[in-house]
C-alpha cells in the first residue's frame, strides 16, 4: 500500500540497501550512482542516518553501515532463536536425528541453530560451523531459493526440498526445506541430517513431512537476515 509510504524514509532506506553489493564502504559518488540520488540529497539524508548510528564515515570520507544495524541484527537473531529452537527440538524428537537451521553468508552456509540427535551414533553439528554452499541439502536449498539458475536448482524449487546422500561426507545424508521471513525473502533452510544408512525411503518421507509442517509453523514469522 503505497499511500502510507514516506518519500524521505524510502530514500534513506535506499541508501542502506546500496550496501547489498558486498563492498564494506562506498564513496559519495558510488552512492549517487547506485541510488540515482543527487549528492546533496545523500548528504542530507546521511546526516540523520549517522546521527542515529545507521551510517558512519571513515577517515577517507567513505560511508559504512553503522553500529545501530549490528545491534538490531543481534536482536533479530534472538527473536528468531525463540521461534526456531523449539522447532528443532520437535524435529529431533520426532525423527531421532539432528535438526538444524542454516543461513547463507557469502559463499558459505552457516549452522545458526541446531539440536543434535541423542542417538549414540549420530551426525553431530556445532552452532556456527561453516560449510560449502554448493554441497549438502541445506546448501542446495539456499542456492535454489535464491534463484540460482539451472539444475538441480530448478527441480528443487519445483519440489520444495532437497535430499542429499554423501555429498559432503560419504556416510551422512540430509533433507532440507526453505523458510521465508516476514517480508517474503528467503531467510534460511531447515534440515534433518544423520547417518546415510538410516535415511531409507520411508524415513525420508516421514522426515520430510515433519520438516514441511515445522517450516509452515514459522514461515513468514522470522525476521530477515
């Protein structure tokens, strides 16, 4: 509903969005090219953003994202954790395998939250572990639902999940589904993983049903990364 939008706020947020390209700092000229705004407009808006800590300027006069965004990001992760951790516990209880939630950071996937299986022989994960993005169920899902072209990504988007067997480690299997944030963007991948020998067709069917149900419970409720 555009009637409730404020032009100055839209422009200020567009300045922050300009940092999506991956560069940690941008010059005034670069911001003008990326946003299409006049330099005078950028300087006026950036003054307010700097005042509230959303932008800062380094010794060369280049703009960087400010500490206020880090604070908000940490708060959003705590909010997300309160929704995700119970989901992982239920998945681990129901499947008796390790349940985890992955997010994408650049060219890697990060295990943000996990609930390890209580079985003696299990796939053990540590929170904060970084893994390749192009191998494993959660990595493939993160790529597919970020509109990665070609196969197997088109099939993953169509089927809504991905099953991996031995892609990252020969004796590990996993199945994963996507989860979206309140704004409709992809926020992460929900996964169940364990020994490949236990991922029979009947188990995968049961685990996938549980994953889809739990993803539905939090889909559209999480804050974006």
